[in-house]
């Protein structure tokens, strides 16, 4: 399963990408996280649905210093091919 999430709120400049990467790797997920120009953060994660749902819970909680207001979520049954979970700059 592939998760596409746009995390909205105070999520840039508060180690949100590093937090997301750490959580995703601990869950065994693959994918990417990156800042978007509008101030949000985009997360693409591939893995088992249970692990994806765990990641979503953590994204809602956020990193220390972040304030998540909303998360736009789309799930797809097709898995994209990633080797690891990386921060994209």
C-alpha cells in the first residue's frame, strides 16, 4: 500500500522531516518526505496498511515543536518502488 499525505501546519523548521524519517524507518516503511513551497510537508510511504496507519498516527502527533493542523490523505493499493525512507531536499 502507498500513502500520499500532505501535512499542514507548523511543520517546517521543527525537525518534522527527520522525525518522519525516523518513525517510518522504525516501522519498516520505504518512501520520501519533503518540504513543499506552501509550507506543508509531503510524505509518500510504502508498506503494510497496519504500519501506514501507525505512521499516520505519529504524523498527527508530530515532532516536538510542530503543530499539525490537518493531514490530507490518499491511499493507493499500488506500491511504488523505494529502497529506503529518505528526506528529499
